[in-house]
C-alpha cells in the first residue's frame, strides 16, 4: 500500500491550482488544466524535487531559475491563447513554460542563451515527453528568430532593461507580447500590434533574472 512519488506529486499539483492559481484569479481553464497535468517535478534538479510545487521560483543551475507557478500561469493567461498560435519564447530555462505553451498552442520556437540549459530542456521535452511542436535554438533571444516569424505571440522570461524593439517586426498583426522589462524594479508589459501600431500596457510588478545581451 505504499504510495509512490507520482501520486504525491499529483496531489501537490492539485493543491497548486487550489491554493496558488485559482485564489489569485487565474481563470483560463486551459491554463489550469495544463498546469494540473504537467509534472513540474521533472523540470527541477533532484535535490529540489521535494519543493517542485513551492509558491516561488527555484534554482535550475547556472544562476537561473524556474519561474513561480503563478507567474507562469499569469503570463500564459495574458497571452490569450486560442490554440492555433505560432509562439516565440525567449529564455527556455527549465522548459516548464515551454511545455505549458506547447500543450495549448500549435507551435513553439524557443531560444535559450546557456547551452547546458538548452540541451537539458530539449532532451526532456523531445525525448522524455515527446513534444513534436517545439523548435529549439541556442543563442541570444533578443535578436528573435526570423525564420519562423511572424509570431502570433512572443513571451520573454528574462528581463531586458529596455524592450528590444526589433522583436515588434517579428510579431504578426493582432499579436501579443508578454515580457518583464526593467532593472532593479521590473514591470510585466503587454504589447499588442493593432493596425501595425504597438499598444503597450503595464500589468504587474515582477522579478525576473536579467535578459543577458
Ligand atoms: N521560463 C523559464 C525561465 C528561466 S529563467 C523557466 O520557468 O524555467 C530565464 C532564462 O532566460 C534563463 O535560462 C537564461 O539563461 C535565459 N536568458 C537570459 N538571457 C537570454 C537571452 N539573451 N536569450 C535567450 N535566453 C536568455
């Protein structure tokens, strides 16, 4: 009658929805469904597994972090995904946010600067999980990825001091960008392309690792 790890983690996953995401206002059923399914414990190092569903960021090596579950949920909800989007993600990190996007949208192109993290995430998402709708690139995301542009959505999970405006050229009409912007203090920004113009809205205060450029 011993309970295995996957059962314990599935309880923790439910608790994450009930205690962290829903009370703070996450309403997108698709986001809740997907985060209630993806095993977050697979995206953290062995010694962090016990804290996989902790209400905050966790270290993933190379001085980087996997984002707090609520922030992943909030950013994904703000992307207003309907399911057929072509997404660009900057800052693959652990690949957890990438998996959330790949579950909901049509295709995801993700860029990670640090080769070691890029390698671990690609291995996990393609070999272990079998995702076939994710493209991986190692390099500087601030330049975007023109080959697969235009993107319906762009999500940035490391903070530039100023938003790299060349990314606006890779955004499709009607498209949305969600990105943290700032230095010591940062705001999560939403940029939307309407009739070729960029409309910008500030969302919430956040704290991300810097986008290295
Ligand atoms: N969404 C990820 C967040 C990882 S932290 C997760 O939840 O796991 C941010 C990541 O952005 C780090 O892995 C960091 O190496 C990466 N990064 C920083 N600057 C970058 C750049 N210019 N281009 C691509 N990735 C970058």
